[in-house]
């Protein structure tokens, strides 16, 4: 269900352990990496005979991978040229070994300082393929000259070529996924043994292109003894979906309660209800101020409503009314469109106080409820009953008393802190959404593989909240429901790109795409 997503330090520890504890030689790891890269390139490009290939080999192990790949390409009759950043005589270890083989076989080499990166190179002299082996996952900090110029040069000379980065695009931080300040812009990245954390950070896709993960010979025992701190959600996660029972009646499929709506924001609980229904819930009820009932229901005949006494504002007295009836429901969403008025704030404060002494069903805290929880310092105490919090970066900043820039610069730390402080599974929304939680035997931090611009539309988060609640109502723990919903929601966003390549879709269409996404998801996992 998950693939490891190690930090560069964790991946390096795997390599060292494979060598020191299992006797796997560095040369074997390098050869395996080179053959894995060759397989990806050949699959993408077809017959490589006669192809002009430039391989940029940096000073470290990544350069050794490029040199070994050059030997394999030459054996397959490609016109390969090794461009070296380090003197041949200074190459030691595996890189030195494979360079000696290259020299014996007549593979041509060039010093990078003598290489012409001119953007005016005639098209008939440009390479067909460029291999980026300048810097590996161990790179951090800022690129300095001349390496910065080399990275920019690869982007220039590769403008008409297929560019493949080995393990990580050079210049991209393997932990944060940020360019420093530039990075190679690859058509594809071939990650060895596992994708590094930074490859699935927001914005990294511009540099990584398609990501291929290929094993290179690190023993399974090494990875199990040293598990990565973060894990990538994969299609295999569908094995954790609620069991489908064709004889279930609507009551057995879960009843979701949504608490939300305020003047001008009546669509949010409606969309959450739609997300819950599309997620398989048998029944969905929206509790809202009585004066908003008609607007919240809209034209959705399936959506039940619970009009609470009062006009169109939340009344503090209704907190007790809600809690007294919670046994009728299997999960709850609090917050979609609930607003930030003073009366709403008092209602949330009262509701939270009552819930702390109750034993409610799983609760998804969303939208303005999170804003108000932050205002009342609720994240300093575990929220009642366990559940899920689903903030976007602005809401997360409010909850933790920091700014949005701090959230975006330390997303993994932020989502872990939210989970720890609230006692809930925490979903930090955005490109490559993060999910953190503390359930025995479960990964503590998971990363969504999806960067889906079609999800960046008002109401998208409401659909997600309803989807989480539907899965929780069908028996999934808060953390598992959150993971499943994030993957399912993200896949729906990717599917919408077929009809909305430059966005323009509605949040209701995200909900509408969930059934198709589920079909594709289950087929992909077979």
C-alpha cells in the first residue's frame, strides 16, 4: 500500500548497510543502477543504436552511475560521450573502476570545462539524449560556480533532447524538493531503490518529470531494519477500502452528519454531503441554522437536513441539541461553510467543551471550524474522540500560531505537530498532500503522489471532508480514512485534467469524478 520515501540520509544509510553488513559491493550497486537506468531509457526511446547521448558525470557516486551507464550504452551501439567534472586520474572506487572499463572499450570522454554549452549549437549537432549524473541525493545547500553554470548548461544543451536525471535532478534538494537556486529540468528521473523525499515535494515535478523507481540491490532486511520516516501512497492502497457488500442496506453503509453553513456559505455543506455520498455513505444529513435549510439543500433531493432552532446564525444553545443526537450517526464533519461570526465562535467553543466529556463518533474538523479552534487554542489539547483535521496551509498557520511561509517551508514538521497536538490524523492539503497520525502499526507520515491543479478550486476541500467522513462511517479508522480519501480525491483531480487541461472545473465535478476514479484505481492495483 505504501512505498518508502527516504530522506537522502536514510537512503545513504541503506547503501552503507548493504555494503558493510551484507557484503554488497559498491560496484554491484553502481552496475545495477546503470542497468536500471538503461532499461528505463531504452523503454522510453526505443532502439538506441546510433543515438547521440551526452552523459554528464559529476564527482561523486552519481557520476559513477553515469559512467557505468555510458559503458552499457556503448555496448548497445549508442554514440555516447562522457563529460567529466573530475579528472580521470582522480576517480576512485566504483567510479574509477567503471571509468577504466570505459577507457579500455574506447568510450570517448571530455572534460566539462572544455565542453561547449552554447545555446547556438546547430540542431544537427545537439544530442538525442542527455543523462544528468552531476549531483546525487547527497547534495544540499546552494549551487556554486562552476556547478551552477553546468546545471544551466545541461538545460540549454538539452532543449531538444530527452533529459534523464539519475536518482535526483542535479541542483534539486533531495529533502525539500526545492532548486538551489536552479536545477536540471528532466523529462524523467530514475530513482534508485526508492524515490527520495524531495521528489514528491510541491513544485518538484517541474524538474523531475516522470519518476521511475528501480531497485538496485539493497537487501530487504536493510530497509526493514531502517524504515523510512515517510511513505508514498500507491494504488495498492485500494486493498484497504471498505469491504463492498452487495446486500448492505443504506443504514449499514454509514450515516454521515455534516455541521455547517452560514449566510453566503451554504454551498460548502452541500458539497461535503455530495462528497460523502460519492464516497459510499448510505445516508447524509446536514445540520444547519433553520433559516438556511433551503439554500443548503439546494436541488439535491438525496441530502437530508436538520434545521436547528434560530434564524440564519448558529445559536450556542444548539450545541447541546447536537450532542444529544450524535448516536444516530456514524461519523461527523464539523466546519464546512460554518463561518467566523461571533455567534459561530461561541457555538464552536460550547460544542467543543461538551464533546470533550462525551464519546462521539469520528469527527472531521474542517474549514472555519479549524480557524476557530486555532483562535481558542484547541490545538494545545487533544480534540475529543479522535478524528481528522484537514487544514490548508493558511488554516494550519492559524492553528499553530505561525505564518504560511513557515508552514510551506516545513510541511512535514507542521503536519506532524498538528497530529501530535490535536490527537487526530492530520491532513495538510495542497500539492502532494501530507497525512500524519499515530496509530499502532501504521506509517506515521504519508505523502500523496498527486499534484492536481484541478483540485485547486473553492469547495474541493469540502468534498474531501465528506469523503473522509464517508470512509470513517464505513468503519475505517481516522488515519486510514484520511489516507484513502486523499488518494481517491487526488486521483479524481488527475482524471479531470482530461477534460479540463487548464482547470476550469467545479468542485461538484470533483465529487462526480470519484466513481470513475475508484474504477481506475482498483484496475491499476490489479
